[in-house]
């Protein structure tokens, strides 16, 4: 079996100890072994692992390719070092490794971001759950007090209904009948009948400026029904509310509709737009007023 000289790469016959070209002893193995490809002057090859590492590096934004770029990059560098110049592609392998580590860092960032978002969503769900299960501050509130808040919303709705009715019936003007306002503003059945949430609603003193002319003035009162009481600040309070075509809402603490019409105090604007500490009027009794329809 033939072999090669470790010094110059010359072919040696089987059993031949000394090289006929350089005279080197073939039994001495201290010098590094010369690759046959280099000995015969063959051109070096590019490492396939280095090429594969570079390709994986370009695709490192996808999960498996980032790790492939790193693994095959290091394998190719080790292979190139042991090839004694037969293999090249060190730059390709290093580039693939760099892209691979960047891909791994990007994937770890995405994982961390996902964990953070998941924890944030979980905390938000817990907060919503606590909010839903928290006892309502109005749960044990007196029913009449809540009705008081609804009465303000109802008076406001009736004023808007009067405006809508007058715009639809120019010849008649305002209406002095609550049922007539039902179709004009979509009032609930209870409010159209004049009784809603412990309050009685009435239209009074509807007058026209000219004889046989359209109604231009009206008075609206809302007073507690018999037996309706609100307990506020340790005292029994049954306020009455009133209004007219001016859309100004007034109130009388003693619950008298007549006193409200005579010398009632104007209700603050924030009380009109946001009635005091209570839920909105139940759906079906009083329609919601559009945000753009604020009181004058």
C-alpha cells in the first residue's frame, strides 16, 4: 500500500522509509500531516457548513434557522482550522454566526415581549374581575334617592320631547299631553302615562301667545308620588322638580310642585347633565339624551 511523504508529499512505495525527493524519514510523525489535496496543488474548497450557516443566518428571524446558523457556523470554523488550508469560508461562517446570534436575541425579545403582554393582560382581567365583583355603592341606597336622580333625567327628556314635538307640529306648537310626546321623542310607557320611578309628571298652564295660535308656553312639574321618601343626611327629603319652555330645571326641597313653580331654585348644570350619585334611568322609561343636546 503506497503512502505519502509527510515533508513534501512525494509518493512512497510500500515499505519505503526514506523519501527519495527530500530524504525525510516516513516513520517520524512529529510534523503535521500534509493534506493530499494541498500536496497535489488542488484548489481549496469552501466549507459547506459555512455556506449553510450563512444561509441560515439570513433566515434567522425564523425560529429554527437562528440556531442552525450558530451551530453550523461553529462546526465549520472547527472544520476549517483542521483542514490545513484545504477548506475556506471562515468569513462566511463568522457572518452566519453573527446573524444567528442576532436572530436568537430577536427571538428571545419576542418571547419576553409575549410574556410581558400576557402578564399585563392577566392583571387587567384580574382588575376587571375585581371591579365587577366589587359591591356597588348604590346597592343599599334608598330607592327613593335613586328615583330622585331619575326624575332629573326624565324632566330633561320631557323638555327635549317638547322641543322635538314643536318642530314636528309648527301649527300646534308645544303639547300639553304626555302621550303626544311619546312618538316625538320615544318616551317609555311609564313616563308617557305620567308616573315613573316614584314620581308623578304633569304638564300644566299650556298657553299660546296669540288666539288660536300655537302653544308657546308650558310648565312641567315632577313631584314624589304618595309614600315616596328619600333619606338624605339623616333627614327625609322629597324634592320636586319643575321646568318650562326655557329648559331651565328648578327644584323645591319640600316636594311641592307649586312652590317649585313659584320660587324654585335653579338646578346646577352639573346636576342636570350628571344627576347626583345614582344609576342612569332604566332603559325603556327615559331615552338617552345625545351628548350634543346639552341643556341651555
